[in-house]
């Protein structure tokens, strides 16, 4: 395809797949798009294992890595596990325990022997270590999901010929990223799963494209995109391709819990909620009694990132484990990140099939659009 993204990344089709599953990364890249491995939650050692496996199975096809190194966070490199945990109010832990107890889940061991690791979010020192691991592999893209990429990442990208991407949810953020020197803007509307802003994809994509016109920065549209026709619409608005995430969660290769996959397939586009009560910043996730409780008037205020994760993640990990074992209360509470496009995710298919159908849907949409123009 004649898209700047294809030339920049060395891919055949401008479809980028963000996923925490290395198998999905490999399958998307082999099918002509680009898989991007989400590195949140990895340390340098575990990321090295994942990337080495990808190198051995991807057949030389291009792939990328995505990090979460926020511009602002309530901790720094000097914080210890003990100091971080000491900043979490007992009120928040008690509220989480109460939600689980109301669903017949034993909470006696919740938060016992807890260690704080930043919840997958990288301080400057940890980010540098992860970046070094990523650049020691033949990646073609590296992305930062929250804020301007660390200067070290930008410099390494320029030196190694690796495209540096950044996710943005507002026009002013896009302008700052261009000034910082990123190569790719991932313009994510509020429909997106995970961290997201307030502006819809339909409005944000053309707004950003106009704001950065004249620069050499490529634009990937994101937020609720799970079909080829949606990508075609975004490209008609000025984007050069699509960055997708939620649609891979229901693939057969995905690491997603079967309980969550079942919920996704049954969900509608109204089945998600945008809330600060999982990470400390607004993120979109599947609605459940867990998310409802935190949005109630009785709930304490959200903690800043990453302290909120020290409350939510241990509780939700226990929920997920029990849900897998068939616990009815845990199955009700189970939730995970997903965008509003979940209403179009109606089946579980292998990754190659999802890519093929996405491409076919894109081509059909382009033909329909072309047919509206008289010869």
C-alpha cells in the first residue's frame, strides 16, 4: 500500500497490533501488518525472554515494543516498595476487600506480603533498562503510551533507525510530541481500551492531522477500531493507518482469560466504563460490579498513578484466578481493559483470520467510497 507507515516500518498493510501476547505479535507481522508487544509489567529479564522468542519465530518480519513511562507519576527512582505501600490509605484497601467479600470471596490473604513494583509503569531508571533491552533486538518501532517519550528513547531511536511513537489523546499533546521529535503519533480517541482521553476518534484524528500538517510525522488512528472499514474512514480523515488493541483480545492466541473472552463476545459497545480507579489515570475497561462499586458515592477518591494499581491489581488478580476456577462471584466481578469496539467483537478467531478479514473489509470500504465519485 502507498502509506508512509508501510515504508517507514517495512510492512505491507498499515495495521499495527498492540498486544501483550508474543504469539499475536508474530502472527500479525507474518500476515503483513506489525505486531507490537506491550512491555508493561515486564522487567529487563522477562522482556529479554519474550523478545528472544519473537526473534526466533517471526521470520525476520518487523515488530515493535510499547512501554509505559509516564511524564508525571507519584513515585520516582528513590521510592522503595515499603515507602510506596505506606502511601496507600487503609481506606482504599478496605473498600476493595469489601467489594470482594460481598461476592463471597475470602480476603484474609489480600495484600499480605505485597511488594510494590510500580504497577508496570516505568520510572526513569527502570525505563532506561527496559529501553536498552528493546534496542538490543531488531525492533522497527518503540512506543511510549503515556506522555512524551524519555529523551533517551528518542536519541536511541534516531541512532538505531527505529521509529519512535507516542500515544496522544488531545491536539495539544500531539503538538508537544512533534516538537519533542517523535516519528509517529498514535492518535487515540476516547473509544480506546486502556488509557484514553475525552475526545472521540472521529473528531480527534482530523484535528491532529490539521495541527501537525507540514511535519514529517506519520499518524496512526486508534480508539474503537476493530474493522477495516473503520481504518478506511480514518485514512479518509488523514491518518496513514491504524493502531489497534482490543480486537486482538478475543483471538485464539491471546493470553486473555477465557472468562473475559466470553464477556467480550457477549458485550455491547455500552458495556465499558472510563475510570481512574484501576491505574490512577482514566482508562477504559469492561464494566462489572467491581467498576460500578468504585464509581459509587461511597467510594474513596482515586489515588495517583501508580498507587491506585497497588489497590486494584492484587484484588483483580485474585478475582481472575477464582473466576477461572468457576467461582460465581469472581466471574461477575471479572473485568479487563477493552474499548467500545467490543460491541463489534462477536467471535473468537485465530489471528491470521482476523487480519485477513480486516484487510478484506478495508478493501470493500475503499471500493464503496470510490463508487461515490463520478468518473
